[in-house]
């Protein structure tokens, strides 16, 4: 068990991190995240997250696929509310959930984002900001900037008149300021913003705080398969966790609570040492939802790599024009 968990860990599962549970748990003996999870299928950020994750992973050169579906979906939600016609349809399509949600997508996202920010300092520490950058574009309406700031924490910045390099520097400086100089991934993406362009940017520094500490003392070096085999520092802990084994698909599902029960870390692991291609292919929102509902409290020995993971992603979603 120990080595299986250690070797098979999904480095890229951050897609699935955090954004679910808001139940109150600190009093209960077991982490409660699962009871709140049937709503996964109604949640636009999970739906977008899984689709985007799969799209990104289909590029075989991808390494760490790390992004926040909630931040991205919220920023898109802000744009959806203020756009019209084809643009609005396209964004709504991106935020579509498999089941017909009863509440408006924008409201669901706005509430989820609020509780995410409120949980800062309990289950995790984070620095984050979302901005829409425009390049030589007509002025955005005051009601849009006000609404998107208050409901979706989306700010507006204008890019200068300079060339692509100057734009990139401006984005980089913005991210650095948001992350308070914490070491982030270099911004290498080619950004070629023409006049009238709009760039959505999310920056996030996230540190999960364990509910039950993994032992710092009993760390050791172990072989770990990421893109290739490397030696990494492993932390170990045995205890009760929400756990499920999907025998048919040969996948283990483990939910590790973070401090205060406002969030949890979900680990998906193949039974045997293999790269992530098979698991990536399997992943759907429905299966994920089924897995999380199937977990039961089980005694498990966990080994996790101690690591800092950084990544920058640049997505071209086509020109999105704002009706202002
Ligand atoms: C969760 O706990 C907080 C503080 O302990 C309390 O104010 C709130 O009402 C609780 N929410 C639920 C859904 O029980
Ligand atoms: C989270 O809390 C830290 C420390 O209290 C603070 O510096 C940071 O700005 C907070 N993040 C957000 C998004 O509010
Ligand atoms: C992760 O980053 C922090 C802060 O930069 C550093 O103190 C720590 O040693 C790093 N951990 C690993 C495993 O690299």
C-alpha cells in the first residue's frame, strides 16, 4: 500500500483540489467532504476543470497541469454576464454543466469564490488575483468593472502601447506583485495582443495546510515516477481517510482533509506504476463524482512527495469581444 500510493501519485490532480467542500467539519471525527460532493455535477467549475484538464493533457509535452478551475470559471462568468450574442453563447457553452443547474451559473460561481476566499488561512494559505487586461480597447463600462470586481473579484488593467515584450513584462510584473514575490513559474508564453485584444489572467499561490500533519521527521528519499523516474523527499502518515478502490478501472481514490475542513486534497492513483495516460483518459466528471461518493473511511498508510509545483499555462480561447 505504502509504495503504491507513493509511486502512483497524480502530480496533476490539482485540478481537483480544494474547490468542493464547504461543510463544517472540524467537530466531526472524520473529514466530511464526500457528503457535499454529489453536487459536483451541478458545479460549473468542476465541469470546466475536467474538460480543460483533459484538453491540456492531450498534448503529450505537458508536464505539470496546474490551474484553478474556480478562478478561471469565475472570470469567464464575469465576462458571460456582460457579453451578448455569439460571445455570450460561447462562454455559456464553456461553463455548461452536465445536469441542468437550478441556479444561475454566475451566482453559483460567485458564491463558491466567496467561500474559497473566506477559507484562506484555515485550510490553506493563498495569494490570488484575477484580471482582465485590455489592449487599446474601448473603455469598459463602469457597471461591468464594478460588477465583475464585487461578484467575481475580477479587476481591469490596461496594457500599454508597447510591443509584445512590453505586454509580457507587464503581465509578469502583475503576477509577481500578486504572489508577493513568491517563486512562480516563468511566464514564457507567447502573447501577441493586437489592438482591441483582451487577456484574462489568473495568478495563484496556494499552500495546503494539513488537518493531520504528515511527519516531517520520517521523511526519506524515494523513487518517484513523474515524466521520468526521480528521487524525491517523501512524507509518511498512517491514519483514517476517505478511501475507495475502483477494481474495474484499477484506480485508488484517497481524500485527505486539510485543516479546518474547508477543503480537501483528492489523490487519484493507478494500482500499478504507470504514467498518467490511462488515468487521464478515464477521467470524466461522472466517474469522479462516483468515486468520491464511493469513498469510505479506511485505515490507510500514505506517502506523499514533498514538493513545490509551479506552472504557467497560456490558453487561446479565440477572440472574446465584450459588449460594452
Ligand atoms: C459553520 O460554522 C460556522 C462557524 O463555526 C457557523 O457560523 C456556520 O453557521 C456553520 N455553517 C453550517 C452550514 O453549519
Ligand atoms: C490570504 O491570507 C494571507 C495572510 O493572511 C493574505 O496575505 C492574503 O492576501 C490572503 N489572500 C486573499 C486572496 O485574500
Ligand atoms: C518549497 O518552497 C519553500 C519556499 O520557497 C522552501 O522553503 C521549501 O524548501 C521548498 N520545498 C521543497 C520540497 O522544495
